[in-house]
C-alpha cells in the first residue's frame, strides 16, 4: 500500500515539486526495509510482437525499461547500470504485461501505466510525459514538444531527452520527427526501426516524405479554414479537392486559416 501510494503521488505531482535529495533518501530507505527487500530484484519478460522481440523490465506493475531487438545479457546489464537492480527473466511473460503490450500495439488502449523514470531530470520527464499524449498514427515535430512544455527554444534539449527515453515504444518517442518532416534519429533501433513502427501504426510515410520534399508542413481545409499538422486525425475526414498546403503557420494565418484545436500546430 505504501509503494502504491508513493507511485500515485509521483504520477500526479509535478517533477519540480520533488526534492531530489528526499527522493533518493526515500528510495534508499525503502530498499533497506525488510518489507520491500524483494524490490532489489527486478524482473523482465521477453515478448515476440508484430514489430519484433521486446525485452520489458518491471517491478510490480511499474515498467522500468524496454529494449527492442536486444539480448538477455545486454538488457540485464542495462538494468543494473540504471537501477542498480538484478533483473531476473520470467519463464513466461505475465498475462497483465502481454495484455498491456498487445492493447498498446494494436491501438486498442494506449499505455498510460506507471513507469520508472529514475535518473532523469525534471525537464526530461516533462518531455517524456508530453509525448505519451501523441496519438497512434500521428507524429509531432521536436518544436511542437518544446512549445507544448513551455520551452519553445529548447528544441535540442528535447532531442536529448528523447534519446534518454528508457521505455521506448510504450513511451512513443518514435512519434516525434524533425520540423521539416524528416523522421530523424531513433535511439531504440535507428531510422529503419522508427520507420517500421510508424508504418505499423498507420502513418502514411510515402505522403509524409513527399510533403517533406515539397516543404509543405501544414494541411488546411477550404471548408473549415482550419490548418493542421499533416498526420492530424482530422485528415481522415478531409477530401482532396478541399485540401490546401502551407509551408508555415504564418502563411496559413495570412490566408485566413486558424490552427486546429486537436493537433495544435501553432
């Protein structure tokens, strides 16, 4: 019950409200307690999915790490380096984890469960929490993330935070792309893996690449006079004959279009 309460507080409180020294002290005290001695040993399971083999580490139902196309030894070493924990492989993946991953990959229910982001800065946590809200089948530019968390000039820092994501796929850093539309790097397997996951989730990559080549960054509707990011969900209702493209938000506004409230392009 104490750990459950602490986890709920951590998920709802602003990272800036937590004193790092207090957090470190509390964690050490919990680990030393006889009642939670088992926490010194994490567990992990290996799942074969539609996009490849996943190693997923957890304590209780708190996900600690995810690795794509890894191996047992490497994953265990990563767990020790990051958490100071001995991760033990489960013979069979637990049913709750199989259901969680399957629902997330198939788009039935996005993963919103508790995660362990120990070691990350408050800024990095804010970045990762924000991208958890990017819908499946859509992408957002680095500049969008920076603006949404209140640091519009910290685009490079956003990229660095995404590179530190310990829980790729479940925290969908693959849904963040460069401002001009190019896919950009992906710390969990490179551009090829990023492209593979986005295609699996339903992103129209050929169209996105074409718009990138033409410098078209926004899509507008002549019917509603609203402009969106190219992959916004609203595109499914738009007809080609009523679609117009813009190279910048300024150009869209100058033409009398207002930003979409769903994807918040500007």
